[in-house]
């Protein structure tokens, strides 16, 4: 559990239904008391199902965030559970975390010189019901990348390239791949932090 800063409540902490190290770091740096209990759902199958049902990327991300929170809420029926999800959309195509370096290379070359958006959603559940949700859709424009630059980036970033949609981390070396960004920076990293912090104050997690 992260340590709470002065002014935080001493009640039950938030439960983060995600294995994301970046989301955990955002909460920890903001002084949010939480425990991490990742959801175990088949995200690829769920995304495919939602795509077939005609959901757009934002609707799909929100529903996946809700499903993750629901899965973890069964283990913490009285807890406040945070589910989150992020989808990268470029010209109607959805991208997820690459499974290996080959997939990451292909993904970066496909995004090269193009604009994409990050459908970022978060949901808070208490007693099995949604008490707050938010969606953001920051847009990014990637530079035109040579294969040499992509390979050099993947060599330098190593396994971290596989930990985020788009195969880049904009808070690190991935910033060098970008030409322009609009929208909320925290949402690029995976959480709409300012609305979330306001919700956590309302729910008594923060003073």
C-alpha cells in the first residue's frame, strides 16, 4: 500500500484493479492510499466482442474499465475499486499493447507520420455500482519515422516498449517520436488524474 500524504483520510484505501506500474506510480505520486489487485479478464476477447457490437473506442474503453472493476469488486464487496482501460485508435483501427518486439516495430511503423487518439477511461465502483466514471481522448501526432529510428528506439527502450499501447511511453524516450499532442497529459499515461482526484475527495479517500 502506498503511504498517504497529510490530509488523506484514514479509512479503507482505494483498490486499483490494474497491474499497470504507470497507473500505480501516478496514484502514489499524488499521495493516494491504495492497494493493487489486478483484474484477470480476457481483454482481447472483450475488445473483439465490443467491436462486433458496434462500440466505438471510447465506449469500449469505458466498458472494459467497468468490467475490470467489477471483476475485482467481487473480491472486495465493500471496497472502492478503480478500473481503467486505454485503447489507441488510428483511422478506425484499434491497437493494444504489442506482444513482442516484432509487433512493436510493426505498430510504430504503422503509426509513423499519422495522428492517433488514446481512448482513456476510468470507473469507480462501490458496493457493485458505478459511482463515478470519466473518459478522455488525447490526440497525438507521430513524426515520420525511419526504420532505423524505430529500431534504435526499440533497442534503447527495451521491454518497456511492450508495456503501453502504441509501443511508446511519452514520459520517456517515446517523447522523441512525437510531433504534437493535444489533450490531458495524465490521460496519455493512462488515468484522467484531476477528475479522479476530485472523485476520490468526494468518496472520502482524500481530504
